[in-house]
C-alpha cells in the first residue's frame, strides 16, 4: 500500500512504515515541501496513497470527506515524546490495522489508542 508522509512527522517514521510493507514517499522529498494542505492531499490522491500527518486540519471531514480519499492517518503524540518512542508505538499499533481499515477512512493514532472514523457503507 502506498503512503505519503507529511512534513510535520518524524522522518524516521518512513523506516517503520517500510518495515511494515508500505511503499513510502516523504513529502519533504518532493517539490511540495511547505505547500498547502490541499496540494499535499491532492498529491496523495493522485498517487492513490494513504496520507499520514500530524496536522489535525486533515481530520476535518467537511473539507476531506470520508469515502473520497485513500485514507488519512493523523498522529497525535505529545511533542516531548522522542521520535524513537513514537516509532516504536506506531509499529505496535499499525500491526493491528488491516488494509481495509484505511481506504476512505480517518484514523487517529495516539499513545496506546487507535480510533477509526469509518465511511458509512450502504
């Protein structure tokens, strides 16, 4: 599964995601560094990728409606938490998710917790 990592997350998160089998692009390695959320979101959608970000603006389901994207994952960890600890927790928590948990859904991950806001399927 393809993933785009927003620039507000630790660069080492890519290593965790790659170890779990994700195909990763870090936004810092593209020409979109410092660009608007809309451009970052559009890039992820063109690439059919799940967007990982720490920006809670991406959790606005009016702006980024459920079911209209390949998945958005928001990381909510305390700023003082070292990247190594975040990565360890992410590896543990992401193992609990299935591929079907991502598409169209909003996933919020915080220490010890995963919340999924799912698209309503008829």
